[in-house]
C-alpha cells in the first residue's frame, strides 16, 4: 500500500506545481491585458493560447464584464485556489493514510 500512497503523494505535488504555474500564467495574461503588447511576440501568443480556452469558457457561461473590467481571470484564480486547497490537500491526506 505504501506504493499507492507514494504515487498519490507525488501526484498531489505535481498537480500543485501545475496549478501554481497556471495561476502565474493567468496573472501574466491579466497584466498583459492592461497594456497593448505586440500580438506577434511568441511569449504573448503562448500566454494567449494557454489561457484563452479557459477564460473564454468562463466568459461564455458567466457575465464577467462589469464597467469594462473583465473578472474572468479572478474567477479562474479562485477556482485554482479551491483546487489547491481541496483536491491537492485531499490527495495528500489520502496518501498519508495509506
């Protein structure tokens, strides 16, 4: 059973790192939306390609534009924090009990 526990613990750690990296990419996209970046810059294109599928799903389901401010990055950040606190911590606790 210790192998399954170690697997779940490792999975929780990798998931936590992936969610943290995606959180920083969402923050970078939000900061880039305040300025007018070069749309042909490879970094800007990468950030838009990674974040736009998630943000467009949020914008389509929930009206997130109030007064010209887009709140969809905040909703995604809150969802990431929820996943880190609930899912990652649950996996770690489950791994410790095995």
